[in-house]
C-alpha cells in the first residue's frame, strides 16, 4: 500500500512513531500481567477509535468494545468469525452464508475460505453502491452477515449504511461496516461540512466495524481496530483453551504473541495528531480530492465512476485504453491502482499529493493525449521484466528494481 503522509511533515511524525515502536518492541500483550503498559495502550486506541465512531452517542447503545489487530484483513477475518459463532449461538445456523457487494474487499473472500462460509457476491447498483434490494433477495435462513463499506476500496463510494442496517436488523442478522479506509476520514469530513451519510454505531443494526489505523490514521503498518456493538457479540471472538498442558490460555485475536511495539506506535500516532491533526489532514486531502475530480471532469476522454464520497477517485474511459494511460503515468512516478467492471484506475489521495496536485493533473492530461495519438499497445512501463525474449533478468536489474520500489511504496 502507499504512504499516507508525505514531505517534511512526515519526518517528525515518523521519528516519534519509530521511537515508540522501538521502546516497546520487546513487549507482548499476550502477557497482560507483565506488560500492563501495552494493554493500556491497546485499550486506549480502541476507546479513542470507538469514540470517533459513535460509541458515546446514545443511539449506539454505548457498549462498544474491541481489539487491535494486524490490519484490515485481520479485523475483517475476526468480525466474520465472530458473527458466524454469534449467529450459531443465536439462531443455530450451521451452514453459514454471507452476502456482500461486488465492491467489498477481497478480505471477505479470504474469510469465507478460512471459516467455511458460503459467500454470495451481489452486483452494485447504478451508483456503484451496494444494492440493498439485491442483497435482500439473497437473504435466507442461513444468512449470518451482510456487509457495507464506507467507502469501498475500488471506487471510494459509501454504501447505503442506514438501509443495510435496517435490513439486517429486521432479519436479526449481523451487519459489518468496513471503515478500513474511511474510519479516520469520514468523521472529520462530516465535521467539515461535507455531506456524508451515516456510517457508524449510531446506525441501528450495525454489529461490527473494522477501521485501519495504519491507513489514514497514520500509524505504523500492521495496526487496525475491530469493534463490536457489545460484549455479547465480541465474546465469540475469543479462543480460550483449558485442555492443554500449558494451563489456561486466552487469546482475543488471530495471533498468539502480538507486537506491543506496533500498539505503542499506533497510540503515539493518535495521541500526537489528535482530533485537530486528523481534522486538518482531512481538510487538505478532501480539497485535493475535489480538485482532482474537477480536473478529471475537464478531460473529455475520461469519466469518473459514480460520485466519490471521500479521497478515492476512480475513473475510466469510453474511448481510450485506461490501462495504457496508467502505464504512462506510472512511468512518471504516480501510483494508481487498476480496477475492473468497468476497466478503470483509482487514485487514493493522501497528504503526499497535496503539494503536487497540479503536476498530477498535467501528467494525466499529457498521458491521455499520448494514448489518444498512439492507439494500440505502447512499449515501456513494467512489461519487459519477464516478457522480453532473450533478456534474462539479472541480479543487478533486480537490485535496481528493489531500490525503485523502495522509493515509491512503503
Ligand atoms: C485496505 C482495506 C482492507 C484490507 O486492509 P489491509 O490492511 O490491507 O489488510 C479492507 N477493506 C477496505 C475498504 C480497505 O480499504
């Protein structure tokens, strides 16, 4: 994944986080009694995150609880496993199924495979949102869980969370909101006056939420939070073992031993940025997102997919090969992600883009022009590494590539 912070402002931030990580690198929250400091950091990161996502509002029921995990995928895996076991207890479901939109993250496929759950993926509606009617049609007595993303990774569009919440509530099934990308942006964008529809525990029917601190929370990679509406649901996340020689063993997440350093790093990131820091960052990246949307709209060969709610802008073309456009802008150092159905690419706007938005739009206009003037495949980009006949990759080339990769991603 890309870096969410850039330029000189990143240096002090990274230094503080690196210090926090290294100070606690040898701690392990599995041993709560020995490492009380990291247990406290984790509890505070969870509480601060829950607070951002409506836990203190009356409507939420005010029992929100959760854990830190290694990333969005683990948060999702846990929410799915927990929902499965909760629904087994509540309704006796033993052949579980879940329903998600085509735009939901691939982590749900992983969860379905790991936990033996039948996955039903449903096409999105014309606005590229989860199609509530289509999801309703797939609900049956084995359904344990539906999912809404706020926003979805491909197009940056928020699903109709309130409607999905009502649906889940009326059928007595679980509803997970994927805030992996949006959790540290939407609460602030909303405060700034952007029209953001409801997405958190204040929505009736939401049973769990995943939110990545290591994306827009600007914490070190390997940090995310999974939250539940109440302890009754969350208790199904835990594994407690009494029947082995090691005595009572209780573990809340997928890992046994966990890196206390990363927990301390996430805590330091949140404490040092504070609500004011996230608000200011959100103001900047939302403005850049709007500028990019405006710039793309002014390029007649391109169209934007749906109405981006946040800082992910996906776009395609009816007249050009958008992946050729991507190859050219990639060669200029931009990092966009390729998407399908329809073919398109997206930019995930971060603080790194704030000072260079005009250059990006100029490079994009130039790339579109180049592809327009040279239809058909264009040589260059990344293709020759494996493809070119007669050119065996050598160690020098791989080393060079490693260095290139290091600059672009982190
Ligand atoms: C990034 C992301 C995930 C997965 O998170 P990882 O941290 O990469 O495991 C899940 N859902 C959404 C919407 C995401 O953006």
